[in-house]
């Protein structure tokens, strides 16, 4: 797991809201709060639909969550930054 934190990335400990994809169902059933986890540095998303420079963050959830397919509950996941916004 990478440990070098990118300079432009959200820092570990940042509060975030995990949001749903406005163009479809998922990737999570609902919006919820979490914290950027320091267990591993954000890493580039290597996927054909990723945006240039998009990062994925380990996010620890305030409460266990189910994904859009109903799998879970999860307490932490690697989440693309397009599904994160600064939290309260």
C-alpha cells in the first residue's frame, strides 16, 4: 500500500461526505459521513472511466454502510474522489 501522501490530496483525518453518483444508482445506497483514513496514501485510479489525476482514498465510515448492490455492511472502503466532498 502506498505511503507517500500526494501534496494536493486531502489530508488524513479530513471529514468527508460520501455521495451517490448523480448519473446512476450507486456506488453506495445513501450519502454518509466518514474520515479520510491514514492506513494508506491516496492512490491514482486506474480505470478507463477515471478522470485524469483522479485519486482513490481510504475512508473510514462513521456507521457501517451497504453498497449499491446491497453488499456489506462495510466500515471502510477505497473511494474515488469524485464521490467525496468536504464534510462538516
